[in-house]
C-alpha cells in the first residue's frame, strides 16, 4: 500500500493512516493491476524506439527494384505453374508479371531463378506470436523479459520458414506487431486479435488457485499482461471486445468452449451463451470486422455459428449436422491437421487425453469439410516450445492426406488471405496478400523443386527455400 509524506497528507482528509483513504486504496489497486501490462507495453515500445533506424546517405525518389527472372510461377490461385515468367518488384509491391522476357530496368537487382519455383509467401491462419516458443509456465506468470526475448527470436524463425503473414489468435501482440512493421525486428505480418475473451472456467482461464474466486477489482496475471480477459456477463463481453478493437485488433477471438492446454476446461464444455456470443458478434460488426470462435464440440460450434461467428477455430469433434450448418451459414473452418502427439508439446493427464481426442477427430473434420464444401483455412497452432514450432511446416505437409499439392498451396496463400480479408477496414495491411499480381505486397518465396508435385519440399524450409522476400525486402538468399 502507498505511504504518503507530510506534503501529501491532505489527500487522506484527516485520517491518520493514508492506507485507509478510499482514493489512495483505489490508486494503489490501479497501479498494481497495471504494472505487468505496462512492463509488456514498455518492452514492446522499447523494441520500437530503442534501436535507431539506419540513415540513408542519399535519398532516392525511386523505390528499389528487384527482378525475378526465369521463374516458374505459381500465382497463388492457379492449379499449376507457368515457366519463363519474370516478376518485377518495386518498393514493397509487385509492379509487373512479365511473360515477354523484357530487359530489366536500369539499376534493378536481378535474381536469376533458373526455373526455380516462385510463389507467394505463406500465411498461417492460427498462430500465437508471443506464446508459440514460450514455455507455458512463463506464459502464465507473464514474465515480460522472457516472453519478448523468446518471441523476438521465434518471429525471425517463423519468417525464415516461409511464413510472411500470421493471424494471431490470442496474445498481447500489439506493440510487438509495431516493432515488426517498423522493421525494428524481423518477422511476419501480424493480424492481431489481442487478448482472447473467455469466461471463468473457460479455455484461457489460467488463473492460479490463489486468484479464485474472481475479484472484479483485481485482474488476474493473464489479464494484466493482456493474454486473456474474463467476461462473465453480457456487458463484460461487450466491454472486453471493444477494448481489443480499441487497441488495434483486426478480428476478435472468443473462447466458446474447452481446450487442450487448459486442464480444467474439458473439450465437451460450452462457455458463452448464444446471447453473449451474439453481443460479441454485434460489437465486431459495428467495427466492420468479425469474430472467430474457439470450439471443438458439436453443440459449441453450432451455438457459435447460430450467433453469427464468421469463423470456427478447430472443430475437431464436429459431426455431420454441424458441418451442414456451417455450410448453410457460410462459416469458415480454420483447423489444424494434428496427426500424432509429436505435433504438440508433451502433455499429461487430462490435456493428454484431450489431445488424443483431437488427433482422432482430425480425419473426420477434414472429410466432413470436403463433403460439405466448407471454406477451409489452414493454421498450425504451435504452442509453448521452440522445438514444436519447428514443426510448423510439417503441419502444412500433413494436409497431403486430404488435398493435392495445388489445393494445399492455394489454401496457405490466397485462401488464407481471403479469410484475412474479412477484417474489412480493420485490416492493418492495405494491399493484397497471398497472390503474385501487380499491386500485391511483395511477399515471395523461391523454392528449389516443385511443391505442386512434392509438397514435402516445404517441410524442410532451411534446405529448400532459396529466397525469402517479405514486403520487398530479402531476408534470405542462398543463390
């Protein structure tokens, strides 16, 4: 509690001890609640302003140009590739796709692709930037130094695996995103959700036993760092959604049911009422964006879809009726091909049992999605280990059990970009992603070999990605 000297004793209105003042008590509580969040925000801000930007010796009116010549192009939407294509990048945009073999512009950097495979940068539609490589013990205690150190290293590794964009579905990532966007640290573009919205006892409620029962005047550790926000009434749901949008969320993540990594929330449970979910959807629509709902069980998915959720995350336990409802309502399915326990951190107890439920449901969810023609996005949802995040590309190759090489490449580029586009005016990036066409962002990968014929090539990015360009800047070139 705060202690005041003689100079400020008038603030306690004559009470002998300053700690008895209601005003001082409230101020102390506010400071205590904000300490961890301020540390995280301050760490992120330090990343942005603490490193001086390079100063160019001479300004140029013309943005730099890079010409990829003699490429075998996959444009993100076609069923195949086209040989002998040139792609001109100017600044951070694609300026031209040239099939006439025109000479390079004066002063342009030329990359001779030698008939290698040129494609758009890949998009992971379910990622957690600040929790992917951080052990769960660190994540739940909210140590800002460890979280930002591990996540900075992981952001660059993510980019070097060929993922130039991610949709972040839960975490205090706003200032971290700014650090990447300003070029202070390397990493993928981030579509942030901010804190995921959950109920008491829901997935994402990772409070310590000492933090239960909930005290509305005192935020839990996860709430203080902005990882999750509890909402146990319709008014709280609306407030928490608005708070994330106020901070720059491009979409909202709501925990509709239980999950694997929260041992006290079983997969079959449903948290928010349909009225609560409708309230969240209404606020997001007022901001011209959408809600993605974490849900596994059929009744949980159905409730979210009926409430107007645009996208369902996971849905590994869904049934025929649920798939039919999603198709009828036009809801997106963003799911992950978990095939074995190797695709997640080692788990024990209830979490291990739930992971096995998810693994068993993986073939079912993809078969139902194909049968009912659902709009399917791919995401990896790697969590809590830098060793596990290395399987991000392996998770992509798992799709070959249900999809062709062309279908997989389209899913991880233009289809995922279509899902990102649901953010409408809240979209933080103004040009097209996931395609190679004039005006699109210059996010490009040059692959040794043809992943249309062998998708396993993308499973080893260190070996098979020769060039990685994001936003017109080359981050890797082994030619």
